[in-house]
C-alpha cells in the first residue's frame, strides 16, 4: 500500500517534459507546472512569441512572467531528499570489507566504496581515504554491491573507459594490450556527457517535429471547420430554395382547385338559406291551431319543400398523389439519393389520410341517406306509396348525376397529373 502511494506521489511530482522530479517548478495560467529549464526550452522553441502547454495545448505568451510554485518545489525537494535517504538505507546493507563479519552484522555497514582500492568501508575505516594525502586521488562513491559487474572479465580491473569503435566499456589494460588498442577511447564521465548532449539535441529535434505536427493539426482542424461552415451555409440555401419550391407547388395547386371550392361554398350557402326558410315555415306551422289548415299545408307546401334534395358538393381535396409526386421530384433534385425512403413514407402517409377522409365522406353520405329515410316516415299513410316511388326516382337520378360528376372530375385530375409529370 505504501509502495503504491509512493508511486502515485512520484508520478504527481514528475515533470511531463523531462520526466524527472520537479526542479524549480513554475506554474502556467492553465494550471500545469514545469521545471524552469524545461519552460525555458519551450520558450526557445516557440513560434511567433507563443508556445503551447505540453499537457493541455493551451497557448501562452513567451514574455509572460510565470510564478514559481514554492509549495510544489518544497514537496519535490523533500521527496527527493527522502528518496536519497531510502537509497542510502538500501545501500547501507553493503558490509564493510575491513570489519569482521560479527562487527559488520552489529552495524558496521559501508558508507563509501573506493573504486581504486575496490573495497567498501564503514565510517571508521573510510577516514584514511578522507584524511591522508596518499588516498587523495582515490575516487569514492556510494556503497556498491555490484563491483563484479564493473570489472573486466579478462583483466580483473574496473571499467574506466568507453570504446567508441566497439561501443563497449573497457578497462585500462584493454586500451593498452587488449583488443581495443588503437581504438577511439574516452572516459566514462566524458562519454556520459557527450551522450547527454546528443540526447538533448535529439530531444530538441523531436520537440520541433512535435510542434510542426501540432501546427499541421491545427491547420487541418481550421480547414475542417471552414469546410463545415461552408457546407452548412450551402445546405441552408438549398433548404430555403426547396421550401420555396414546395410553397410554389402548394400555391399552384390551390389556385387550380380554389374556384371549385368557392363554387361549392356558394351552392351550400343557397341550400342553407332555403333550409332556413323551411325552418321558419315549420315553426309557423307548429303554431297553427286549425287541424284542417295544418293538414293541407303539411301535405302541399311542406312536403314539396322537404323533398327537395340538398346540394352535395364533390369535395375538392388536395390532390395528395400529385402533390406527393411533385414533392418527390423536388426532393430528388435537393438531396439526390439521401432521403428516398423518407419521401415514400411521407407519400404513403398522405395517401392513407386521403383514404380515411374519403371513407369519412362515404359515412356522412350514408348518414344523410338515413336522414332522408327518416324524413319519409313523416309523410301521411295515404300518400306513402306515391311519395316513395317519386322519391326513389329522384334519388336514382341524383345518384346518377353524382357518378357522372365524379367521373368527369377524375378525368380532369388524370389529365392534370399527366400534364404536370
């Protein structure tokens, strides 16, 4: 559990640029921290006086004064100090080569290792190396328990040099009489310095390529945004044109059927006026107190008025099939092949609605015929057969007239469909 917490803490205290613990961290306005040296490197690589945060890609000015994060710096320094103490505690397990085994187990652990003498020494035995001039040139390091890995297996000497030709570590004897004689040789310290410089240059090239890729990415995103805006603008214009064409089709259809509708309205108004006159006559007749006069008026004038047929107009509906074909043509011009299924569904819905309306009209006609039959019940028994025969003949004639009108209207509609197609 403690190891997991330490790993999380180390991750939070690691600079995302150099991947090492923060050293002199500075806080950006976006809330991310970076080492001072890493921040200076980002500024040197900036383009047009601005650089981007490696974490969130926010843009910042190079000449801005970024504040040091003192709390984070103190936490990072404390963690670094504790980690060194922990490493020293682990390295303290290396026993002193001069102390007896019993004394070493009692606490005589090594504090330094002499790379020239190849021995590890405790605090007491390391004093001569620190005080006597004879040991002044002896290099000391933290206690090492892997000296055998640092020795040349051929000459039993510590590696002190690096062969640039063979890319391997070599000892002093290898450079003189071994297989690396005459090769380009450098000390391990200078080799590490050169490699770090090379890595720094590679890091610089990688960061430049990363900045270039980021720039290209921003350009592509900007082009994508512009294309999207242009496409939306074009689609908006197309939609507006499509709506205008549909309105024109609807207006044309209304102009074609409008006069017939107005004619039907006029005929229905005439029937309404006649019925109002009959209604007033019936109300006056109901007030009649003379039985003979009541029967005479009922059998003559009222019967003739009641037997007159009403005007049943041929309802001029919106020709959904023709309008649907026009809409389909316009839609194909508008979107080519993107919405054919939706158009078909809309046309089918319109056709179903038209069928329901025709069925409702048929039901209304049946109800009207039933009302006519109910009116026949008011006739006198003495003239019932005569009136039925007359009524049947008149009704048959009216039905024939309606059929002729429907056929004529259907022929007109078919002609209009063919002409518009």
